[in-house]
C-alpha cells in the first residue's frame, strides 16, 4: 500500500512539474510573439531606418535569432522587452535544464528597407 502511494505521489509530482514547464514555455512563446509583433509594427523609409537585435538566450550562450526592426518604433521599449525576454529564457533554460546544439547564428550582413519593412540579408539572401 505504501509503495503504491509513493508511486502515485511521484506521478502527480512529475505531472505537476511538466505542467509548470509547459506553462513556462507557453509564457515565453507568448512574450516572443509580442516582441516580434511590436518590432514589425514600424515602417522604415524617410528618416526611419532599420536595425537588428539578438533575440533569445541559447543554453550555450548567445541569441537564437536576430530580429529586424524599423527605428520608427519606440526602440527603448523594444530593447527592454528583448532584455526581459532574454533573461526569462535564460532562467527557463536553467530551471528546466534545457540544452541546445550550441551553434551560433550569425547577425545579418545588412538590414535594408524594402517596401516599408526592414529586411535582413545573410550572405546576400533575404530572411527574417
């Protein structure tokens, strides 16, 4: 009876941890989507140029990707959002012992305004 109770308690604890991990991941995913939407809300052209910023915190260090943005948005707010997200993902990685391939994504070679939107180029190829 005690052995069965221990197995049940262990299963419940494991499920609770998995739910918490899943909810932590869902919160990170939502935060990332909000940052991307905010970064893409601006338009370039005229006096507004383009920039890029590293987004995410890989377990081995560095960002997962680079995000382009138009300088017409509140860049201070964007930088704060990205910093908070990167700290949250770092904490998530440590908490849940997340690993990665340790590859390092390269920043774009250039970021240019194309039809009012900022586009990053890697080795002459556009991407985002």
